[in-house]
C-alpha cells in the first residue's frame, strides 16, 4: 500500500483566497483532495479526479477550478439580481 504525504498550498484569485490539500504518493501519484474557496465548505475530490505529474501541476489545475467556480458564482449572482429586477 502506497504511503501518501499531505500538504496545503494557498493561493489567491482576484480578492478571494483559496487552499488546496495536495497528496503526494511514493509512486509519483499527486492529486488534490480538497479545495477550499474563501470560508466556504471545502470541495472534496476522489483520488484520481484532479491528478497531475507533480504538486505544481496539481495546484495549477486547482487554480483553474477556483477560477471557474468563482465565475459560475458571479454569473449565478447576476442571474438572481436580474430575476429580482424582473419581479420588481
């Protein structure tokens, strides 16, 4: 059974901080287990879902996920505002 080491890396997208839990295995397996955006509940990933060749590559994948998630949240907030305006 492979031994895994866990470490956290933090980053920032615009004004939002995020943390990525990265697991590295002896056999070269590297993957993100969780991504926490701001104070939100962490997003959990299964082993192999966000996998790359090294921790830097996994972190780059996580940055793309964060950017996409924040963009989706912004679009949803805009849609809610438009719906509220239509109701008025």
